[in-house]
C-alpha cells in the first residue's frame, strides 16, 4: 500500500499558497484493509475514508466510466490494481493531476508543474468532456488564479456546450460553482470564460444581458471592486444582478435555489437602489419610508449591506452623501424609544402614527 498527497494541496504548495485541506490517494489497498487500519469509511459513490487522527480524506485509487449524460452518469472502479497514473488521468486539469509521495517526490505524468509555471489551465485528457461541471470549474480556476486557458481546452468546453452536456447540470451544482466563483479574487473572469465558451447562455441565460457590452464590462469591474474590498457572497451576487428586472431575478433565484440571504439582498437592491441614490435629496419622511420598506429597523446589518451594494453599482452608484444620510437617518430612527412613545399615547389607534412622527422628528433634528 502506498499513499500520495494529490490535487489542490500539491498545486497550492507549488504556487506558494497556504494549504488548508489535504487529500490523499491510496494505491494497492482494499476497503477492508483501510477499515482494519482504523480509517472510517465515508464515501457514498466510491471508497473514501477519514484518517483516524487527522480526519483528512483518503480515497482508494480509482477509474471511472461514463454511463449517462451529466455529472452523475459515472461508474467507478476502485481496486488494488488501479495505479496512481490511472487515478490522475481521470482528473480535470493538469495542475490538479500532480501527486507527491511520502518522500516529497513529485509524480507529474501530465505536465501540471510546467503548466503552473506557464500559468495555463489545460485539461488532462479526453475524459474531461464527460463531466459538464468541469466547464464551471475551469472558469472558476481562471477567476482564482488569473491563468489563461489552453486553446484546446477552451475548444473542448465549446464542444461540450454544443453537444448539450451542460444542459444536464442540476441547479444546486450550478449555484455551488457560481457561488465559489463569485468568492474568487477576480470573479469577472469566471463570466468572461463562460461567455467565451458559450456556457453562460446555456447555463446562466439570465446573466447574459447584465454581463454583455460596455454596461456589462462596468458591472463586472464593479464586481471585482467589491471582491477586492472583501465583501461577502450576498453583496457580490447583488452587485452582479442588481440591474436585472425584478421578475426575472426572482425566477433566476428560484431556478438556482439561491440561498435566502443572497436572494433577499439581491431583490432589495433591484427594488430600492434607485431610491438610495436619491437619499441625499429625500425629505425625512421619505427617508423613514425607505427605511421601513427595507425592514432596516429590524435588520440594520442587511440594510448596511444594501448600502454597500448601492454604493458599488456599476451605473449611477449611490454617492457618499446619500449613503451617509441614510446611515444617520437609520441611527436616529432606531434611537427613538417606541415603547415610551406608545405609553404616552392615550389613543392606541394613534401609536403607529405617533412613533413614525417621533422618528421623523429625530431624523429632522439630526439632518
């Protein structure tokens, strides 16, 4: 039995990047032998085990055979006679098909180390075309590393789209890769790659309009800017989609099963950024109406996210003055003791009106 470190940990070490997760391939072992050594089986589709102490993943070397369209259509074979090179040959990119043995020696049958130096994303072999998720992964790695894509790999991605392989992707997996891509250093690159190979129109047609042309270029630049400032996934998704028509955005979020926090912020931005842009000219009553419409009194943190998104808009971003005015207005409105106002109101039917007026008065005094 031999054990090799593989994949992302080896790649990132060669790039001088910090390594957080390590994966291993085990050659020459059976599942029974792994269990006997104390490893805990966790793989559902093929033999994967957790180390008894480190809890890192150890997978038996395996091969796979395409049996149906989509990324679920595979039959796996794991046995002691599967070699390390057999296992590496099924991987997506050469930079992810590098292994290191326990003595520190690199095993690199597909030239991944050279591609790392050349900053090129290149597919390992013909098996690349069997898994449509790899289209999204290549685009995501381009966003992470800023590498170019080998012409043959880009052409292979185009063929996969034309052949309909991308149509078999399920919504949850598309969102998973989209979310990861949005959190990379230069998320705009993901959408450029997907558009270049034709996958954007096939997988994410709702985003073709907002990423096309000069306006799309500005929007992608704004997305990179919020990424550089370290804003979170919800803000990045909202910056990307904020100029999408509201009904289309709702349908898009529903189709991809977008998480609630991302969905809510994106819809808030689509509905209210035009008002946020005008906040430096709004009267106190209108400021309070906007604060109430966005539920900012109960959810000030989300309102702060909304202001960040509107300030980062590609077209007509909210000014510093508008954002500051809204922040001040919210602070004053929240400082009003609604309970005290209610207790001082003889007519319960007037409580809501009196509280609102107290908040307007507080905003007026501050501004």
